[in-house]
C-alpha cells in the first residue's frame, strides 16, 4: 500500500509539472486547457489530432465531454466512512482519482520519464488510445542527417525489447547526394554493400509532436556479425570518448547553441531559384531585437512548444545578426543525450518549415555579406560519481582541459567544420573566430570561458563549430582534445586580452577543408583518440568533398568571368 502511494505521488508530480499550453501548426494561435478538465494523454491526443487538421481547441465545445466525466466521477464518489480502515481506503481512492486515468497502473520508472519521452509501456498505451501509429527508427549519417525507416507501432510492439532494424551500410559511406564514396575500406562495391543493424536506444524515444501520431527513436549502428558498435558510426565515435572520460573518472555535460536562417520560400522554390534571391523572414538585423523577432514568433513559438512537448527542454530563442537568422537554445544535459537532442531539434525545425511551406538552412555561411550560423559548444567535465562540475572544484583539470583544446583542435578541425562552406564563416569581426586562443568572456577568441569561477555554471564555450557540424562528431572532437590535455597534463598558455582578430601572434584557424583535412589525416593524436580506421574513413570522405568542389563551376566564376574574359 505504501509503495502504491509512492507511485501515485510520482504520477501526480509528473502531471503537475507538465505544461498545459500547446501550439498547433505555424501561424495558429495557442490554446490552453486546465489540468482539472483533462487527463494528460487526452490533452496530448486531442492536441495532436486538432493540430494535424489546422484546428484550435474550442474550450466550450471540445472540453465538455471531459468536464462532464469529472462531474460524474465526483457524484459517484462514496461518502467517507467513520472507521479508520475505511478512511484509509477512501483516501487511496481519492489519490487514485487525482492521477490522470492513463497514468494509472504504470510502473514507477515510466512515471518518472520526462515530458514527451516514451518507453515501450507508454508506446503501447498511446497505441491503444489511437495516439500513436508510427515510430521513426533512425540514426545519423556522416553528415549528421537523420536516416532510417518509419515503422508501424504494432510491428514494433510485437517484437518488444528485441526489436531491431537494418539498413544498407553504404549510408555511412556516401556524400550529400547519396553518391557512394570510392576508396573506403568499411563499405564498397567490392564488399557488396551489405546491411548493418540498427539497435534502438529506447532512452532516446520521444514523441515528435509536430508530426501526426509519430514518435522517434535513435539507434546505435551495430555490426551483424560481431554485434559490436560500427566504429565509424558518429554515435559510436562519441560513445568511445565518453568511455575514455569514464576511465579518467569523468563524465561531461554540454549544450549546443544552434543557429539557422529562415525564409518565406519553400524548399522547392528555393531549389528552382538555385538557392538565391530568397525572401528571409526578417529584413533587418534582429540580434536581441524583440520587435523584429515578434514578426516570426508564430513559427518560433511553435518550435519551442513542440520541442518542449517532445522531451527537449527549451531555454530561450532570440534573433541573430543576419536577416531572418535565429537561435533557439535547449537545456544542457550529458553530452550523448545533448547530441541526440540536437538531431531531433534540427529535424523539428526543418519539418515545421516544410509544414508551413517555408524553408530554413543550417549552412555555416549561406550569405557572403552576412554573419554565418554557429553551433557554439558549451562543455564542462563532471565527476563520474556525484555529477558535480569538475571545473568548479579542480582548477588544474580545467586548465589542462582548456590547454588540450588549444593544442589539439587543429588536428580535429574537420569534425568541427566539415564542409567547404564551413571555412567561409571564419571572417574577421564576423562573430566567428579566426584565431585559436582563449579568454574570459571575450567573443573574439575561439575558446571563451563562461560562468563565474568556482561555480557550477563555469564552462568552456568553443565558438569554432558552425551549424553544419554533425553533433556526435563535434562533441567527440571537442571532448577528445580536452581529455588529451588532461591525460598529458598540458600547460595552459597565457590568456589573450583585447581584440583577438587583430592579434598577429596567435595561430589562425585553418582556412579551408583541404588544409584542415591534411592535418587530420596525419594526426597521431586523432588516430589514437578515434582509431586509425576511423581517421582513414573520414579523411577519405573529406577528400571526396574537396574533389567534388574542385570539379564544380561556381556562380562566382560565371559572374566574374562570363562577359569580362
């Protein structure tokens, strides 16, 4: 009886914490339904059904059935008996009524899941109430895109915890156009392009509330013969760095500050226009500008609400310096979960744009005359035992980690800046760094120290990565450089003061993907940290990207030479 009271207490706490405000499709107004009128899953299902039809809940008409049900239940409750045992039973009945109906009977572990997160128990419940019919089973390719399949929920539930999927192994050996890359050892025509196994990590399963009755679960990529993680899969590469950190007694918490440009034109229109002459949602710089940001608040508020109700806690959104450029920040967490959130975040933003017949881009530098889009990485090491911020209590570990980032970042630059376009972002006075230096709260250096020393907020902000980075690879690269500094007890160089853009004594960041990749391929540190086969695999991929660019004839060339030559 005491155990069940504890379960009910957890259930009430979960229900109480959950937001009752949800939004529909971009441009729709918000609606609010009181917690007393509806159960949590009834809110979820009603919201999703109405949003899919572009409707808003009418509180008088649509909530009436739930209000009537509560009134009937109140009338039917028996009067309290005088004897103590009957009083206890009545109290338990009252507690039971306080639990939303669809939470009753759930295990304590399920009741403690965060908002929007699912497990097989909740999936079955949602399926039974017609709240879920599709599960996206996916993983990220080398470019950071979500790849996979859509499964019917009954098929997944029939397999239960034993469910696995499969996909062609060429997906970790193709370029942006899905052209197979030659010269790879792990996957090739000679090897026959077989399958690898996709093993769901059910801790990543979340509702995709911006889609109709759909959930997403992310997978680890596994070799079918050895049942080991495929070493060149991005999520595996990050896992290996976390194992390395654990061996040193550390974990890591992180957040990615992701920016994007937003346009009123659909992706189809953008392609027909060769991605030029597009109409941004803003027409002047809106960095912190609340009035200009209001003009796009319908879309951004929809993103925030869908992320929140899909298990991705949101902190803030704001305008950025570019026209139609925005940043949405989600709460920090352990580094693997943060990379998973990053993947779902991008998917949500792009798919909401599609639903609204608009487009967004996460290119690092879509416009030559405007600032680029960053993916600043905020990171601190944690104590593997109690989870506390190690930077706050062990200054020497903080200095060694920072020193490692300064020394070894040039050797992993393609993980931080993976495309030809990435390096166009590194321009003087553009808010993107050009020099590899550190400073306290100085946005002209590549590494910025944020948070008061000795407090839990103390962290390193790596300002080098752009929005085009694969989250698993960028977190792996940043973490690997810091851990190398700790292992080697690297000495921290002096802090850079003033304008780092104009300081000629500081080493510069690589100026092209080819230059960065040449260092990466020869790096003994990278081969130790990630494995020689992984470095060979990605080195060949980045070479392929450079070769494709070298063959291309650009708009710049036509505009400069077509008539004048």
